[in-house]
C-alpha cells in the first residue's frame, strides 16, 4: 500500500502534501487505531489538534 501512496505523490506539486498518521484511542474498547490521511502541509497542525 505504501508503494501506491509514494508513486501517487511523485507528481508536480506533490511537495506541498504530507502523509499524516495519528493514533486514536477508542472510548468503547480502549484499543488504539491509526488514522492516515494525505493533507496539504498547512492543514497538518489542524488535523493533529483534533
């Protein structure tokens, strides 16, 4: 799956995007899950602050 992401980001203007992975704890079970998104660099802090 990582190969597809990296290959997709090698286009023009791709340096403006970042892959962000956030660990989130479930309130119900207490288990951790990971949220992955590809965002513009200026939106990264907003995503992590949620």
